[in-house]
């Protein structure tokens, strides 16, 4: 599967932005529903951070403390797209945001682990830059 994140841009503090992660070129017999999807970000001079995870069918999600209550991850498997709705943006949210796909067995890992452990992901999309500034 190939992933492409989009929707980044410049936004003022307190503003909102929605990122999209479009999936394509699946292996034969696979669809987006075969993958858990994580959102990661990397700010200037910061380590990559897992911020959100959504299960294969979208029936469960998990967020980092840094975005909980402000960001919402959702997916439309029929459209092969995952979304990240970001509200109440802060300057510290400035980063390159990337989506990634994992085939990791969902019962083998906790949601917090799936959210933060980038080694569980083997498909990464090109990131999209979000800049929060006045």
C-alpha cells in the first residue's frame, strides 16, 4: 500500500486544519481495512512523535496526551482515506505530519503501543507540513 498525506499549511494559533491520508496500490486482495493507521509528527529539532492511532475498522482510537481533546482521527475505508481533524492548534503543533500503516495484529499490542511505536509500521506516506503561527 502507498500512502499520501495532504492538507497541511499555515494556520493561526487556535485555528483548525484537517489532514488527509489517501491510500492506494494495495496488494491483491487487500484494502485499507487490513491496516491500522497511525499519525506521527516531527517538529523542528524534535524526535518523531506518535500522536494518534485508529483501528482497522475505525471502532477504536488512541491519542497522545499532547493532542488529546483537540485532534480527532477518523477513517472512511470505502474511500481508502484516513483523516486527522486538528482543532485548537498551538505553535508547538508545528511539525511535518505523516501517516503510516501497520499490519501488526491488533490483539498483540495495546492501543498506546500501536500509537507510539513507529517500528510497528512498514508503510509510510510522505509528510505534510503544518505551521502554526500568527
